[in-house]
C-alpha cells in the first residue's frame, strides 16, 4: 500500500516531469490510497491549465473537461486508487500542519500515510523536505528532484 498525493495523480493526466514514474505507480502492483480531497485537487490542477500563462501547458476548455471526466472514471474504478474520508484524518492532519508549519491539504496525505504506516509519495519537493523530519517514509516521485 502506498499513499500518493494529488501532485502524483495529476501526472497521470497532465504530462510533465515525473509523469512516467507516476504512471508506473498507477500500473504497478501496490494498492494506491489517498484522502478523498484528491478528487478536487486533481480536477483543480487540470482546470488551472485552462488559465495557464504558459502556452505550452495551456489546455482548451474542452480538453480540460475531457481530462476531468477521465479522472473521475479512474476514481470510479476502485482498483486504481482507494479513497479515505478526510473526516478520518482531519484531527491528525491539523496537528501535523501545526507541527511542520505546512498547509492542511498536504498534511491530510501525510496523516493518511502515518495512520496506515505506509509510504507517501509526493511530487512536491518542499513538502517532502519539510515532512521527512516528521515521517521518514515520505519520498519524492522519481523525475521530480529538480522541482
């Protein structure tokens, strides 16, 4: 079992640094788990691309809608990723957010990993660097070292 954050899952739908490693996780044998917040965070990452100032990253509204639909289909397949209710994680996540001085959203993923005693994989280098002092089993997705 591996907890992944939205930065990793978004790479399934938005080709960028680390996408190959993210897809390998998706297709691998390990069960992937995340707080249910991931539903909104990945959809948000996709829709932000419609407004991207970088033309090379920008998506058309139709493409963004299609990618969001694909994301929701992936979530409907419980074999791809299992979701944990954020209500189960919120108290631990609040404490972690205060302790590591980091945003609550990311700390929900950390709380899930700690609660399951599972590794956490993120594509967010600053989060990984901050959280590793509190949870040694957090690692950076391969291909995201330069972020």
